[in-house]
C-alpha cells in the first residue's frame, strides 16, 4: 500500500495497468456512483460506507508457471466481479507488482456499496435485501469465503 514517488515526493503513475468499469453506463465510476447514490438516497452522510475495496493478489510464480499476464488477470478480475458483486457498479484495476518488485500481479476491485440492479439470490446471501436494487452490500464471512 506504499505509493511510488519520484525524488520530489510526487506520485509516479504506473506504466503497466488495466482499468475498466462495470455497470457504469459509460460514465466515470465516481460520477456513476454519485448518480446512483442520489437516485436511491443512499451514501449521503459522511459516516456511510460508500465503497468496498477487494484485492486479488496472485502468486509471483503464476506468470512463469501458469502463463498469467496482466491482461488475463484483468479478465479474471472482471469475471470475479460479475459473479460475486452482481448489480454493483465497479472499478477493476490490474497492475503488476508495486514498489518492492516482487513480481506478483494484483487486481483491485472497488464496488459502490449500493446495488443498482436486482440480482438472483446467491448461496452466500442470507436475507432478501441482499438481492434488491437500492440496498447495500454486506461484507459477510459467507460472502468472503464464496468462490
């Protein structure tokens, strides 16, 4: 979680990353989330949980041993997001290692805590609100162990 900085302490943009959004209707992720939050009158207070950030970190050996690339990891991250966070607006960003050059690829998934579409009841869900548009994501033990 350490930012990569130049000699003047300014952030250095990553050179090799992939970025995509899901369920944002062609809008910027932040703008799409703000519109949805206003529509459902959610996430308006400072203390509201507005997003959830999940990280999939692959073993450095997955590249040479299994042919994992940044593009393949991005596709896997998007697929994971569609399966495990249906109905949520999402930002999926994949990059190779960070400041320590360990060689492992990371997929960052950030979802709007608000679900914008009704979804089918999934095995890790335990209440009807977990499927409804306008309701919030719950990070439960069952949801974390699904998959």
